[in-house]
C-alpha cells in the first residue's frame, strides 16, 4: 500500500513539473480555428482571427528547443506555410497561440533527412 502511494505521488509530481516547465503546454482552445493541414512535409496554417489578437507560431524540436518563432500578426485572416523538406525526420511540436491562449498544440512527424 505504501509503495502504491509513493508511486502515485511520484507520477503526480512528474506531471505537474512537466506542465510548469513546458511552455508548449497551456490551456488549449477547443474551437475549430486554426485550420492546420500537413502535406508533403509542409504545415499549412490558416486562422480566422475574429478578435484580431496578435498570433504567433512556435515550433519546438524533441528537446523542447524553439526552432521557429513566427508572428502572424493581428489581421482578420492570417496564414502561413512552414516547410520542413530540408529538416531532420523527427517529431516537432507546433503551437499556435494568441497571447497566452493556446489555439493549437500538436506533435507532428515531419522532415526528410
């Protein structure tokens, strides 16, 4: 019984620590925007920005280093195509946010090397 409690406590602490130290994990919005399409090692992002807030895209590698930080601006409709054709073939985390609000946060396998 003591062992089970210790194991649950360790797992809980690890989960909390990950959420504090991972900037890609935050309150993710469940609305349909942004629209993301992955095709031929390209990530196509389109957002209907009805509140016209300043939107950004951050791409993290497997070690949680930011490898791309793109500002989409504050227009009503904004879009961007990210090309991963010359990148390492691995998992990348793509995060689209409006200020501190996360609109999209997914891990995607991309790259050709």
